[in-house]
C-alpha cells in the first residue's frame, strides 16, 4: 500500500468546493484492520465555515468534521 500523506487544502480552494470561507483546523489519518484482514485507511478533517472572514471560529459559525474510510480491496 502506498504511504499516504496528509495534505492541508488551501482555504481558497476549499471555499470553491463548499462555499463560504472553509478553514481546515486539523486532519488525521490512521490505519484500521477490518474483520476480513484488510487494512483500511480512515481520514478525518475538521474545520469551520468562516462566514465573516476574520480567520477565527466565532459563535455563530458552523464547525464540521468529515471522516472517510477507504478499503482499497482488489
């Protein structure tokens, strides 16, 4: 399996994808062994939508977490 690298997506590029001003605050990657013996990769990204563009997570701005599990089984 190829070694995966965490990549931080630039604010301007992520904003084009989801609208507003998404700011990524963290990302993690870990390997998970599934019951069939295959290794899966879980990637989790946290961030918030910076509606007013001040670069801070304010009270009325939405925070989100997205997690993806990839089990590349051939």
